[in-house]
């Protein structure tokens, strides 16, 4: 029987660091029917998106020559994914956001990523410095179109320290179960949005609004959240509509080009600072 493919994205340069160990432990938790392949994110060449929208044109591809297309191909080949990333200063490592900024490039692959069950693991030293890191990581991974079904934070400063925490195996089992299960693991989170797993909320006239997907909730007497509205923009139909809107904006540009260039010309010039050029010998 052919084994299923689990792909682990490790966002740390540390060999056998906490992020790598978490990804491998989840792979072990899936059992004998799975093969785990790992990708070390800092070893990839990922350039910043130029915002040119070339990848939205039929038959066109991104003109940046780096490893992004290769990475997207590996994601499409996987049956499930784990993304394990460290939190250094109140947020996940910036390279994850670099990936998400290239999400338009993933549209050329249609909906191949939309049903990929994915879990995300944040590794960090102290709870006090978690900040918005886990919610940002979830949102950035979901921004690639992946179906994030579970999340956990793993605490440990030294390489391997997360694995000696008393709740390590419980968290690993939870994430492995989320990848294997038929239901979204979000039903287990009383303080997170059941659609996007965010735990960040803004005040709203009707209660609380999810800061990521704009779902609405009210706080019940026992302190739990009751969600009663899910914004259609973040449904599957809403995402398809967004893609169509982006393509419409691309087609709109030639009609606005001269007017916009007039605006740009009024802002020409400016003093720019640059570092000195490297010396060549």
C-alpha cells in the first residue's frame, strides 16, 4: 500500500532545533502509513513580491527566479502539511510572511492547495513574548490557501527543550489527530475563531469581531464565545470572488494608466538613502 505524504516546513535554521523536532514528532504520530519529507525554509531563496500581478495573467507565471514555484509544487504534492516555525520577537519569523506575499502565484495551481489539511506549530521560549505570533502564523499559512485545522505552541529555548515539556506528547497527539481527523480541530478551542483559529478580536457593536476573518461572536455568561456570523468574504465562494476581483483590477489598469501616471509624475524625485556598495577586489 502506497504511503501518504506529509511535508514539514521548518522555519528555523537550527539543526535538530525545536521546530524540526516538533515536525518529526508529528510525522511519527501519524503512524506507519505516512512518509515525512522536510523543507528547511531559511535555506530557500524567496524574493519579495513585486506586486506586478503578472502571475494573474492567463498563461503567465511569476518572473521572479527563485525557489517559490518549486516550493508550491512540493506543497501540492503533499497529502498533508505541518508548518513549524519559531517566534523570536513577538511574531513568527518573517520569511513566512514572504511566502504569503507571493500567494497570488499559487492561484495558477487552481484550488490544489485549498483542501490540504495543515497544522501549524509555534516554538518559543516564554509565553510572555507570544504576542500575536501564533495567530499571525495561522493567518499567513492560511493565506497560501491551505486548510489550517490545528495549532499549538511549544515552549523551549534550547534546541530540543520543547520535547521535555510535560505536555509535549499531548500537543503532538493533538496535531497528529487534527491531520487524521474528519472534523476541524478548531472545535476544541473555546477562545479561538472556529473558522480561522484566530484568538485576536476587536470590539464591535454586536460583540466581538475576529481580527482576521471578521466573524462575529458574543461572550456568554460562562466566558465562552458564541459565534453567530461568518463574513462571506472568507468563505470558499468569497475567495473565488476575490480572485475574480483581482483579475478585474489587472484588466482595469490599461484604462487608468494615463491618469495614474499623471499622479505618479507629481510625486517624482525625493532623497533616497542607500548603503555603500560592497568593495570588490
